[in-house]
């Protein structure tokens, strides 16, 4: 081994060690505090216990907020898939003038009109439509923002499937909706699953829209309710925050592991908003 | 055998007529129009009114012309916030995430095994965990009295979030978003023929020369795409609000937080809408650059 190779190895090891430390350091607390008998703000080897998880049941909003998160994520995912699938199918199969321009424009709009940039008009729109403090309002706003990208992803999937089966179904007298349900949906199911999982991931972590549009803490999802977990003394309620964070994070990690195991991690550049 | 691309128009319309197609597309377009396009257009109108959250101007907003826009462009707080945003995007997205992401993709490119999996797993975990959880983890890490960082460095009592708020959210965002650049450059490096790297190695090129002459020309498109995307996301990121809330004393008040404070904190919706429009225009410039880069990369 030449000195240069040795130097290279040492440099590699040092770099990897630094990167590991940098990325692991903030995560340590999430791994240790939920199981620590007396959790403090410092990450440390826990005095092991499961008792902290009882704090979740003692707080009136903790479990309900996770339910709200599920409601918002599932509602948005269903609506996005239900609306994007027919639109993507039609745009893939029927060539109307200006179709590509329309798709291009939609994608452009969805990337420039983000929740952050448009929070003022979105808040006012929800106010005028009486959708403040309504979970349906949050679902509709989020769906509007995610639909263009969802249509784009799904159109890629439908473009890649042959039309011959659909024509056969049509010849035997199936209506367009029947064709869609019995012929097209089974073929593009991986695409529908991709869009569904992607939507759930987007909504599960979203803070701004529910924070902006919901007033009643009983309706707030996990991302917003976390910031109300303080004790009477004004200190953060650490056992509660620690266990809640862990519980709230697990579905995302599980979903990621499932997706990467099942499909391999397919890299959709540009689909994270 | 089966056509793998868009079918010609005749066969397509045999299954679904034009009217049917319109019915299929309409519901999605209506929702997009109401909740995406309309808010953007409304921003233009709101920006020329003195709309407020409460009081007389809430009931009957008055037309004030370009007053809000001239007000925003001449506002010292806006300039300050714009400068902070520039540092935030430049430091965390363009410099931090891109350099660290590329470095990771480069050193891990031909490795396999537990070390690579561990590094990639941790970097990805930082990316996929919910923002609220991550924000609290960083508050805990940087806490003045009992934060893990102070315990490790032996600097008890250093209030990182109060003394260096902007630096904190920049480092935070590097940590949060490096995964995307790492994966994108990892995929891009797969397109560089190994023979080119081998040739460079045999010719005795230094790492820097190899990167400049053999690697970079092949991944230029990816670099551009990634730079534009991470800039767009970082520019629109609201998570710093969860860590510093723009404080202390507006020292980490990037535009995303500034627009929230003026519009919904202070209730000046017209003024906030004018800032919103500026943000949408910045987004437009970045997104147009991105779509153009994509088009050039796809020859079809």
C-alpha cells in the first residue's frame, strides 16, 4: 500500500465518521428519550422504561391528533387518486390541441404557487368559503396543490401501457367508465399506489396548511399539536413529546421501508414539494 | 410489440371520445382552478387593496393602487428579510446540500456493504421524518442549558439559537435536505462510464482534475436540475419558523416567515399579498429555469 492510498483511506474514514456523527447526533434524542425513566433534553443512555407511553393517553389531544393526521392524509390521498387517475388517463389517450401546453402550465403553477408563497390568498379563500376550521378545507387545499404533479406521474404510467385491451373492451360494449375500472385500473395499479403513497407522505408531515386553516385543537393533526405539549410550568412536556414524536414518525419510516423493499427505491426527481 | 409510447389519436379516441375526455379531466381541473390558480390571481387583486384581518378595512377593503408594492419594495424589513433568505438559500441549499450531497455520492459511488447502507439510511432518515419532529430534535440539540451539543462540546450556557439563529437554520437545512442531492448525484454518477474514470486514474489525474474533466461534463444537466429544485424548496421552506419563529429580533426571519408575520400575525393582508406576489415571481423565475433545463435534457 502506497502512502497515497493510506492517506486516501484515512481521509475516507474521517469523512464518513464526521458525516455519521453529524446526521446521527440530532436523532439520538428521538431514540433514547422515549424510553428514559426521567427524560431530559440531553440525549443519554436511557434508564429503560415504557412508562412514558402512558403520557400519550393522559393528554386529551395526542391520540386524537394522530387520528386527524390519518384522516387528512387518507382523505387527500383518496381524492388525489380519484381525480388524477381519470384526468391522466384522458390526457394520455386523447390528443387534444394544447394538451402538452396544459400539462406544462399545470406543473409550472403547482411549483410556483406553494403553500408558503400563497398563504395569504389561500387563507382568505378558505375564510370566504367558510372552510376555516374545517378538515375538509385542508384536504381540498392540499389536493389542489398536489393534483398537477399526481396527474403528471400517473400520465407517465398510462402512457406506458398498451391500448389494445381497452379497444377490445370497447368493441364488446363496455362504457368508458367500465373500461377504466376493469381494464385500465388493474394495469396502472402500481402508478396509483405510487401516487397514493406520495400524497400520504406529503400530507403526513405538512405543518403550514393545518396550522393556517384549523383553529380547534381537537381537529389539529400531529404536526401542529406537538407544539402545544407544555406542562403547567411552561416547560416542554418531555415524556409526552418524546413518545409522541416516536409514534408520529414510525408510520413514515415503515412506509419508506415498505416502498423501498417492494419496488426498490425508484427515484422520482422533483416529486417532493 | 406493444407500443410503449403515446398511442396515435385515432385509436385513443375509439375508447374515449373528446366529450368523454373532457368529463374525465374536468373534476381535477376545477379543483386546481379553485385552490391553485384562483389564489394566485387573487394575490394580484389583494395586493392593490388595504385588506386587513380585522377592523374597517376587513369589512370594506379600499383600493390603494400600487401603494403596497412600493411599500414592500421600499421597506427596510423586507430588504433585511430578502437578504436573510438569500443567505439561507445560498448557504444551505446551493452550497451546503449540493456540496455535501455530491461528496457523499462521490465517496460512496463504488462501495457496498454496511457502511454505505448506514450512511445512506441516516441521511435519508433526516429527510423523511416529519418536519415538526425534526424541529423539536434540533431545539433539543441546541438548547442552552441541557442541549446535547453543549454537553458534547463542553460549552454549557451557549445559546446557539439566540446568538447565531441564521447559522443554526442554515446548518439545520443542510442536515434536513442533503438526501435529495445525494440520491440525485448518486444516480447521475451511474451515467459516467467507468472507463473514463479508469483512464483518468491511469493518467495520474488528481481527484479534482477527474471531477472537472471526466465527471462534471457528463452530469452538468443533473447539477442544474438539482440546484434549481433545492433552491425552490428551500426558498419555500417554512420549517425554520418551527425552530426560531424568525427570532430573536427578526434575525432569522426569512421571507416565508416574514410573510406569515405581516399577513397573519399583524393582520396586514394587503401588504402580505404584495410580499406573496414577490415570492411567486421568484418561484416563477426558478421554475422556468428548471423546466427549461428538463426540456434540454429530454431530446424527445
